[in-house]
């Protein structure tokens, strides 16, 4: 590599034109070897949004929303589908059963690719028939195995937001049951005691998704939407509305007749917002929601510059009505002494938190801390998911007992599933 001293010397004695000629080949040789980076599986797989459905075309309940987040918010999305839809109809050929499953898997992969989604996984459960019963679906699919498979995918893909279907007892039983499994997996994936063999034998870590939404496009069944995502807005990167992007993708589901149903431009009935309801969250819940990704960085955004705030619960779970100690550690990395600080901890309604700390000083470079006692809520969210709770009680009796009796210890988390 030529040194900069060489270049300066050349610059003194030759004209600007000559210098340009000399610098050009220098720039090429200066690149030398490519630099190695420490790539991890997170670089390949870490997703922001994970959709969990039962059949290959179930992602149509959130297609326009995923297009918005992937194309224009820089989000990475993935899709998990329980079956390959081999029990459905076929509008394009004579394939039935497993052969139809091959067709429908191809359609889903093509549709998702139109949205920039390359990560599509299948649980390989059987699309055995149309049923309105989640319990009957459990008889065919089982409980532990599909639940463990979803937990594994949460732990490997590390989604911040999980979107699944409506588990309420209406509509297709496969939809209800996959939503129930996706919900239970939400509460188990972060627990090292759940499916511990995945940690011990597959060397993966627990992962807690931050928010869980139910897509209501196939029927709300008593659940009120908590957030609506418009579809009739233009994508600034794709120069089309999200409804058009949705239609272009979903027309790939030709075996299901979607090429006839999703015309471009979309008819007025396809321009209504996609609706979701927040089913669970480990983040503070705003009064009004307008964004599935809201709150994921709020803690960072609100922190002053050059300070670090750590909140450390003594336990991951706390039983309803129980208490847990929470340490709050504050470090001042700035260049200004921060004096007379008071540390306090906020929690959602229904939780109790001990009083703010006495005034403390945090000069430059110092760390201060306080310990709070946090009391778990006693079923505050009973009014939020009445239908879901009924659905959850119908099947899957083993692990859920443990889940129901647990509430989150982490501040900012509402009471658990029950
Ligand atoms: Zn379906």
C-alpha cells in the first residue's frame, strides 16, 4: 500500500491532473483483502414480524400489512404455516392430497416472495378436513409436538411481533387451534424450563417475543380490533397501494381461486384496513394503537444521551398476587454530573410498585441503583380476551396449567394469559 506521505509529496510537485491520475490506481490497490465479519445466524434469520397460520393462504389476513412493514419500514418478516393445505379445493388442476400440498406450498412461497419474504416454514401437520372444532384438530395434530415446533421457531427466528389467527371458537377449527398454539408458544419460548431439550441438545436460547396480535380478517368473533392498518395508502418505495401489492401477491394462490378474487386495481371492498387485536404484550400498552411495531424501541428513544438504565427482575415470572424484587441500575457515562436524581418504576394498572428512591447523586462515571418490590396483578385482563380464554381452556391441558397461573415479572407487562 502506498503511504499518504507519498501521496502528499506527489501532490506538491505535479499538477492537479497528474495527481488525479496517480491517485486512481492507488485507490484500487488500497482495498486489499475483503474484511471478515463475525456473521451469526441472527444476520440470516432474526425477524421483526412472524405470521403463524394454518393453511398456505392464511397469510392473506395480514398481507398488506406485511408489505407495508417489509417494503417501507425495513422490517424482516417470516411465515409459519401448519399444513400445506392438501385438504383444500383445487381450481387449477386435478391434484389432490399430498400432490395438492406441493402446489399450494409453491403458491405460498411465490406469494410471499412478492412481498420480499423468503422465510416460509411448515409444521407439516395434516390438513385433514374442514372442521369448526379446535378440539378435533388437536386430535389429529397432537399438542406437545406442534407446540414445541412453534417454540423452536420463535427461539431461532427471534420475532419481536407475532401475528396469528383468531383462536375464538368460530370459523375453521385449524385456524382456532394454530392460534391457540401460537399463543401458548408466546408464553413458553422465553421460559428455559419449557422444552429444555431444545436448549440442551440444539443449543438454542430462550426468546421472548414482545407482542402478540390476532388477525381478524376471517372474522372477529367478538374480539374488538385494537389496531387498524390502512391498505389504501401508497407505498413510497413500490409506487402502488398496499392493497395493490397484496392483490399482486395473493393472485399466486390460483388453486384457491384468488387470481379471480384479487383483481388489480382492487375493488372498493379490498381497500378496507386490515384489523388486529393485541392479545399479549411484554411492553407497555398505549391507549390508542396505530402500529404493530410501536413501542419496540421506546425505552431507547426515551433515554437521555450517555446514560444507561437497566431493569433487572429477580425472577422471570411472578404468580398472580405474588411479589418480585426488581433492581434498577443507572449509569452516567456523560460529561455532566447528574445530581438529586430519583429512581422510580412504572407498571400497568393493577400492579403495585414500591415508592421512588430517596434522592441520589450520579456524578460522571458513577453508577447508582435502587431495588423495588413489584406485586403481580390479579387477572386485570380478564375483560380483554373472553372468547380467547374460553378457546384456550378447551384443549391442550398439560402445559397450559402452568402458563395460566403465571404472570410476567417484568415491569411494563400486563398480567399473563388469564
Ligand atoms: Zn385457512
